[in-house]
C-alpha cells in the first residue's frame, strides 16, 4: 500500500466520511476541532494560570503557563487553522476531497517528504481553481491573496501529508518527549520540556487525540517503517527521521484500553560538554576531567535511569575525540551524532543492529564481533545490555577492543553497574577491571520540588576491586581528595603522556577553563558557539598548542595563547 493510499484509508476509518461541510465541531463548551482534523483542542483555560512564555511554531501560537494549584504546568496551543473564516473551511474541504480522489504517478509518493513536496506542488493550483469556482476571495489585494494562499497550502499539507496539530509539538525545540495514553480521547496529551527553567518539565497540553487520529498516526508509522503491529506484535518501535523522533507504540493485549504512544525527541544539533555546562548538568572542571579521560583513551560507562541524559552525555563525550581518531558506533536506534560528526570531518562508521523487540537483523553481539575486525578504532555502544557485553569485555581484556570504549548502561550507582555487569550479564569479576570510569547521570529534584533537573552526579574509577569517587554531587559536582592527589586513572594517563600528576591536573584545569570561557562567550554571542563545529575547532587549537609547547610543558603559555586566539576568532561572530 502506498503512502497516499494509507492516508486515504485512515482518514475514513469506521465508515465515517472525512468531510461534512461543517465549519467546526464543538464537543462541549471547552473543546472544538475543524472538520479536517481529528484532534480536539481545549479553548477555555483552567483558572489561576500564570503566563510564563509565549512563542509561535509555524502559524500555531504556544503559551506556557505555570499552574500553582497542580504539580504540573500547562502547555497551550492555539492553532490558527482552528479559527478560520467559514469560507476557508468550505474551500479546504472541497480541495481535500479533490486531493484524496486525485491520482498521479508523478514524483516519489512513498515517503512523507515526497508527499509533502507533491501536495505543495499541486496545492496552490487546486486552491486557486476551487476558490474561483466557489466565488471565494483569497484577499482584498494581490499581496493579501498571496499570503492567504501560502497559509492555506501549509494547512493542506499539514493535515494530509503531515500530523496536524501534533506537528507543533514535534517541531517545538522545547519539547523533548510526548506521551499519549490510552484511551486517547479521555486523556490530555502530555509533554516533557527541556531548557525552560521557569516551567516544570512535565506539562499537560490542551490537546486530545481521537481514536481515529491515533489509528491514522499508527498506520503512518507502519507504512513508513514496514514493521508489523497487531495483537501478535503489540509493540512497534520506529523513527520519524523528519522530526528526529523515536516512536514507541503499544496496543492490545498489552494495552487493554487501546493504543498508547511515546514519542522521544532527539536534538538535531548534538550535545557538547559546553552545552551541558550551560544547562547546569556539568561544571567546567567536570567537563575538563571528562575531556581528559576521553583523550586518554579510557573505558567509560555512562549509567543512569531512563531519561537521565545518558545518551546526551555519551554524544558530548564523542565530540572530545580528535578528528583523526577512527570511531565505530553500534546502536539499535540511531541517536548518536555520527552523521553530524562525519560532516565535520570526523572518521566515524556507524553500525545499526536489530532491537530486542524486533528479534531480527544483525545483533549487537554480531556487530561488535565484526567491528573488532574492522581495524583499530574507538568503540561506542549505544547501550550495553546483552550478551555482547561478554564479547566486549573479552576484547578489552585482550587489548583488541580499540583505543577507547564507551557506552551507556542502566544503573543508578557505580555499585549497581558492577552488579548488573557481573551478576546479571555474567561477566567475570576480574574482567570488569577493564572498566576505567563509571559516570552516573541522574534526575535530581532540588529541595524536594517537582522540578526535575538532569545532572551528572558521580564520577568514579574502578581499581583493585573497588570504586573510588573522583567527583560527587553536593548541589553541584565537587572534586574529592582522590581526584586531587592519587587517582589511579589520572596517574595512568599522565605516565603514558610522560608528565607528572601535577601536570595532568593542570591539563584538566585548562580544559575546564576553555569550556568555561566558551559558555561565558555564548551568553552574548549565542548558543551556536557551543555547537559541535566550534567544539571541534577549539579542541584542534588546544591540541596544536599542546604540541607546540611540548618541550616547555607550560600550561600558562598555552592558556594565554589560546585565550588570545579565541578572543580574535569570536570577535566578529
């Protein structure tokens, strides 16, 4: 079934005609929707809300409200297409009827992007012709008519090839996760926000999806992914590449009340250590230490619960490799910034494996064994969770696992990571010693409030059968005496670089200083200065200066020269 056929079928579910000539349908005094949409929005706001922020996402107003009477805040959308002049509803209904009965062999109609291009290409002409036939004016003058035509074409595309109101959430950079609980008609759509300090992360929206809309979305996911979904296969996982979003759908018999959806956004721009400093997840000294460990070819496991930011930290760590370092990534869902790093000139190869739910395709263990034969590389595992762990630790013990190994794993403490690897995964205790550093990412609630903040809460090294904290969380990550004086890992890297422990600490402090200056500069010059392109350039300059001053080993001179270069480099940004 082609993509267009899927859309046609899902818009006429249960024998219901998609259009009925009515301007808007009012479910009650509070909710409405136009006839071309199966999504209700609540018009009347709850009492006692305090407006915090207002902005617009492609013709849809978004207002964030603080709700002091509840433990969650409010995300309110105001789609302009829900409040059109009645003549435009008539016009759109006619055009959509013609569009769904229209057949063509032109263009690529097998993907969302192809259908969007096709509808935009024929939409203007169809709207112009239909408006003339119905005697509907698009504007008082040429400019107004042109603006209204563009607006109507956007609506046409959004509600045929697109996801309707849900596109606002999918395109909003503040939205990280979207939850649709079953039965969808009885439950608000919920969102998790990130980077809005004045608003609590979890917000209910004024959006309700009908069963028809959820079924329509599911049909799209099945069509684009080619994956099954039925009572025999009640879970579907796929990616919406257009929105950099990972989708998980569950249905009967797993979800007895109907289909539930979770949509998890990925940042189009990869995380970097300076970005994590800017949002409060790290301190500059922490970033300097992590950069030092990556540069020192360490084995790092990033642990934490779901949603704690493990993949974000892992992505940021990857940006600390030099561009000359060959990198291999293994993951079942593409979340690591491999493509962006390739664009920036990194030597990186991504391997994608089948998920545990699909039970098909190459396994992570298969891919890992292949990667060990692809030459000397740093290995990055999206998640360490199965029998590939045994292969990984065997390779690390034998010295064939590459120059550095990093991955994420579930666990809320270094000891929990040890127990998971040794007891759950069956890795011998002596093999676990190949693990150099365990990072713990956590979600903290300052003062016991409902505000959830993602923070790095532990940096521990493993040596001689026990963990030693190098940094621990006390409101912020604080260095321990072990970091300052006798870290085995820092000492090992220092010896391999032919430097003293004191010089290693100077190196770490300078790396932290550099990232702190980047964050300070970004407050006036913008967040782009914290992006991967700038991080790569800044790191290149640092390494070149280290090489230039190798004979003197003077970090004071390196610091001064780097600072002079950076000020000149960013002067006209």
